């Protein structure tokens, strides 16, 4: 049931459209860590990396709202996959050589990420480079 309010600032939820928590046009870069938990490595029959597997995404085209459909074309990929991730939003410029104990000063917040991958493009093409599969 919809909550009623006499406040002039009240806007009924049914008349609102939820958007992404961050604006992709304002994001300079997305740095991602792949193969970041044991079960994920095991389910893909891949070894657990000894060092972080770092890849990037383009902020301008990888962010959509919570109810926006993911565009999928089965003539381009036959191995579409998805997973949930924890996103850490860096809230300000982090100086080069920041000490580990100071890192949390730069965290602006957290969000849930729906990570969509074309596993054939990610793992079987492009010489192992993940960018086009993400």
C-alpha cells in the first residue's frame, strides 16, 4: 500500500523512475577485479590468481538503471552470463602512493553492481583480453 503524506515534498513512489546510483557520463573509469573469489574460479574451472586480475569498463556505456533491460543479441554472443558484485565508489581523487591505512578516506560509498559478461568474447577471443566481453 502506498504511504500517504501531507508534506508538499512528498512524491508517490509510483510516479517516480529509479535511476542508476551514479551517472556514467561523470565516471572517469571503472577498475574491476576479476576472479575475486574462490567459488567463481572453481565454477569456471580456472586457477585462483596469485595477483589481482584487473580490467576496466567504460563508464559512459556500462551503467543503466535498476529496471532498464540489458541489451542482448544472440547473434553476437552465445555465452551471456551475469553475476552480482559489490561496487566501491571512490569519492575523491586518491593521491599516488596513498598508504593502505589511508585508503578508506577516499571511499565515497558502496553500490550493487549487476556485472554482465559475454563469456565467449571474454575468454575465447581477443587473446584473453576481457574488455570486449564485459
